[in-house]
């Protein structure tokens, strides 16, 4: 069975020939796995970044390929990367400023300090001040771009490169990223944004409505390229951060609107939920997502994919994960035991994809090879 078909069946609640695999990683691991330095990914042009994606998935076979957002072409035109005997440098062509590029791709000033260090918060787009009026929302976000914007400026360049080459065999997805964390950024960052939920609720709703329209524009762009799906992320909306009441007011309706539009466009959607998702499971079950991808508990709260299966039933696809330290330390026995437990407890009737935690360069590629081989071996379904 082709990987694309395998994922499609699982996302629709069925049982393919074996459990599909999804490799979730950071860019440092993607670079390392193909013999590159992290900075090379961060500062690559559109073609080079897409080719790193390609080499990575050839190195680590995955049924579901995540095509990350590509570099902005307008930004690429404003900079130059210089490599000489003294190191790697980022030149801002417009201002003439030159910065050191460190191994991970961060920019350093002449004293070796990270650019932006010392700020109490730095929002996604560096908003100059928190939102106070509806005019601020329009000023900071700008008008909702047409779908072509995401293609012309390069955000979907990885998808554009990989889809014609691998889209018939593998299930390729593009990113929608987060809704709720975006609005927190808009209102001044994590703490200030949470306060705004109580002090400026009507304004927060207005901002969420605008952010949703941006996500829908991106959905339409991906659909126009004939991608089969997209993924959403939430990482500040778990029960460890906000109340169930706040989730239902400020997160649920906006995620649901995006999901409904995705389905209208024929796209599958999985929700990657970072945080304490278990108490919110009944609500997430009503969202309409095709799959839920939780992560391991990070702050003492339990997240168990088998318990989520019990709560959500057999129809929604669930995506499993490993213990991060087991992967970093190369504890193969623990990894194998947990893969088997999750497949048997949450995936024995299908509707299951085996994923990972966020894999970083601390993980040896050989350990990931073992992990993938184990998923393929333990994930075989017997013919009915």
C-alpha cells in the first residue's frame, strides 16, 4: 500500500495495512540528519530548503510529510549570506548592517549578543505595542492577503517543490500554525495576552476573527496547489494555561471555523496540541478535526494516548508519541515497549498514526532509524 493511501485511511478512521508514521522534528535535527548545519536550513533559499526537506524524508521514511513554511522571497531579496575565513555573516542590504550567524542560525551583534536579547517579549512580527483599538489590529496585521500571496512570497515553496515529485505516493501537508498564540502575541505576549482575555475580551474576539481570515487565506492557497491536508498547532491553550471556559470562548469556535473551511476545500486537518489536552478531550472531539496529535506531559500533568482513545472513541484518528528522554538517550527497549503499548491500546482498530515528540539534534539518527523500523514492525495489521 502506498504511504499516501495508508495515511488517508487512518485519517478517515479506518485500518490500513500497517500503522502510518509521522516524524515530528525541529529544523536542527532535519539539518543534522542530512549532514548539514542548522544555520544552513534557517538561512537557505527556497530551493535549498526544499531540497533539505527532500533529503531528510529520503533519509527517514515517513508516510506523512510535513512541508514547513518556506522563506519569504521578499526577505531573501533584502539580505545576503556571506561566508569567509572569519565565519558566516548576515548582511542587511537595505541598512548595510552586518551580523554574525551562529551555528543554529541566530544573529549576533558585534559583541556576540543575540539580536533582541533583553527584551521582555518579542512577538511573532515584532509588534511595536500591544493592541488597544480595532485600528491597531488592522495596522499590525494588515489587510488579509489573497491566497496567491502565500505562493508568490514563498511560504508554500517547500510544498510547491515536493508535491509534484512525491504527492502521488506520500501524504503531504502544509502548516496553518497557531491561532490562539498569535492573538496573545498581538496583545503584548504571553502574560499580557492572557490578561487581555479579561480586560479586552471584545477586542480579543475581533483580533481572532482577523487571524482566522488569514488562516483561511492560507488554506485556500494550499488547496489551490492540490495539497491533501494541513496541520494546526496550539501551544498556549491547554488546561495547564487557560480554563475550560476560556478555551470554549477564545479557542474552540475559531479553530472550528478554520477546520470547517478546510473540509469545505477538501483538506484533511490534524491538530497538534502542545499542553495539557486531556481535560479538553470532549471539546476537541466536537471540533471536527481529522486527527489529534498530543505531546507528552511537560509540567507534571498526564497525557496518555490510550486514555484519549477511551474518551474519544474509535472514529477520530489519534497520533502517538514517544518519551523525549528515551529517544535522546537511545533507550531502545523503552521506545519499543511504548510504541507497542500505544499501538495496542489506541490503534488496534485503526484510526492511528505513530508520531514522535519534537526530535532535536540531541537524538542520534541511528536511534530514529530504529524507531521507524520498530513502528513498521509492530504496526502491521493482520488481514481481516
